[in-house]
């Protein structure tokens, strides 16, 4: 039996547990709810929030307020300094550095041993088990997995705790049977300076038999283009002829899909979206032919949801359990985890496509939207519109950001509009047509935007800057945010980021 066949046989033992997620979702969530409350009872957090009185979801919601990172930060800080039994039982030694997309300040999300093994690693095994079930002839374990991950640093505040990007924490704790099939070397993978890191990754991995790519689409493309340049080809399959899977997440794949298909032209290449945040892995695409993901309900997380129509941050009054969600409704995601996050507002919004089983799409951020004129534009609208526009014009979009141009009143009254900065891999041949189609597609996916655009009465057509390549890398570098964990803010309701980017044009 080959190593790949042995791996496939072992990993597929998880299939029955994956099927339970589809068939018994509420029972699994009830089990994790009881486990979380029982294990949180003897912590500082549990004592402060009357965990001994919690018997069900209503009593949980009554005793434990909704939380943000800011409200949990004092407790996390004491864990960083080595205090035990604060948010979770025992000592927490790992902290995932996350900048998010709506704040400059770094966050340090606690990662316990339980969350590593019962959430991140377990979810990864389930993704691969599901993949082998769909593609029984897959040969993933016959070659290497190239992970385009983040950097790390030792936390000097406590000798035996550690800070780094989530991918770095996962990498440093990988089981031996995964480590033996990973590339590049750990030394290169954990480098913090991304410019030399990309170069060294390219030169080391282009000689390997890579079967799987894993990472954020934008940085993966940067690496792939450098490898193609070094090899003197435009076809990645000439470098890695056995490449068959890209596991991607962090940002929408739509702006990058066309370029990946261009540089990986084979029919046997597959793409699996994951929803893997510093706080936990919440879902993966269990049906490659669709654009939604299966919500992971047996991985150390209890979920709650706030309809975005009732969203008011930690003051939100309408918070529901999984059994009450409906397809097509935009929800803010709330989690309680084996990492010690309690009723934590993740900051992402999701929309269920199905409740039998529970499948969903990520639609944006609770704070990443534009509503300067009553248009209520969310990230999902922008991603859909720009993907359609790129497809219609033959353009390939790398990155973009959008902000409002506010109405001006007085001697020089001007109407409002949206201002876009777009970085292209391939620019459209007709810029004016691109802007016209972008506006038309935005109107098609958002009726409020369409109403405000009617006859230019309230909002004018978008203003678009066709940016030179590398503009967003310059912005990230100016913020000391280079790396796979950092994302370009797509939509902002103010002009702070827009003005910073425009200053670099």
C-alpha cells in the first residue's frame, strides 16, 4: 500500500463525523454548549459571569454579555503574562496576531491546545477526508503541500508563551506526518520580511513536487508569478505537473479566479474555500461545484447570530441560536470557543444558503460597508459586481478599495459618489466601459444603490482610479502589515484609508 493510499484510508475515517454535521447539527451544538459551560465554570471568567447558574441558552445570554476584542483584552493580557484559568482552564501559551480589516491595532487571539487540535487540525483533516471522498483518485499525499503562511515572534513578556500569525502557530505545532509533507523549510516559512521570503520560497519550492497550495489568493499569486518568472514559463503545471488543489481563504476568491485559471490551465485543478480565522476554523467548501461552505458544528465552537437589521454591536437585543436562522438573511457571527472566547463578535457577516444542512457564504464585515447615502453597500455586493465587470471586459483585478465621496453643500454644491482604487493584473482595454459596467452591475445587485443612482439625483457614477501594480503592497508596507494575514479593506464608510492610498498613486 502506497503512503497516499494509507493516508487516504486513515483520513476517510472522519467521514462519519462529517456526516453527523449534516444530519445532527443541533445535537452537536447542544453537546458543545454543555462542554464549554462546564469547562468555563472554574475559570476567572466563569466566576465573574455566574456560569454555575447557566443551564441553557437563555440563561447563558442573560449572564454573559456580548463581547468584542476590546472587552476581552484585559483578560487576554493577563493570559499573555502567564496567568492561568482566566478565560479557559489551564495555561494558554499561544496567541494569534491578527490585524483584522477595520482597525490598525493588532489583536492577540488566545489559541489553546484544545483549539489547535479540536478545531484547526480536526477541521483540516475533515476537509481532506471530504476531498478524498469526492476525488477518490487524488494523490495529495504523494507530494508536498506548499503553505504560504505568516511570520512569528517570541513573546518576551512570558518565557513560555508565543505570539505569531495563526498560520505560524499551526506550523510550529504540526503533527510529524504533516510536517514531513510540507514545504518550504520552517526557517523560510516563518520569515517576517515578505520580500526576501517570497524570493526564497520561490527558489526552494519550485524544485519540489507540489500537489497542494494553501494560502491567501493575493500572496499565493505573488509567489506563483515569481516562480513562473524564474522558470521562464506562463504555465504553473510545467513547474508542478501534479498540482491538483488550492485551499484558499481570507478574502473572496472571485477577483483572482480568472488569473489562477490562466496560470493553471489544467482540467484537474480544484479549488476549495475555507473560512479559517484566528478565532477558529468555521467552515469549508464541501461541494466544489458550489460557492457555499459547510458550517463546522463539531469543532469546539458554539454559534449565535445577530440579524444585521437588528445589529447594534454589544448592545444588540436580538441574538438567536442556530435553530432560528433562515436562508438569505445577513447575520453577524457570534462565537464561544474552546480557546476561551465567550459570546465574541467576530466582525464577519454571513448568509445561509441552506439550513438542511447548514451551509453559508461570507458576505462581509459588520464594519466594512458603505452607507453614506442610504445605499447599504456590503462587501458581497462589491465582490459580485467587480467580478462580473472583470469577466465582461477581460480585465483581471488584483485588489481594490472603495470609499464615499461625500456630498458638498454651499456655493459649490456637489453630489456624492463612490470612489474606487483598483489594481489590475490585466487592465480593461476601455476604461470608460469598465466604469459604466461596474456601475450597472452594482445597481443590479443592490436595489438601494440603484435607487440612489436613479437619474443621478443623489449619487453619481463611480470614480475609478486605475492604479499601478504594487500600490496596495506599498500601503501595507507603510502600515507594517506585509504578509498573508493582512488584507486590503474593501469598503470603508470614511475616507481615511482612501486618502492614504491616493497619496501613494
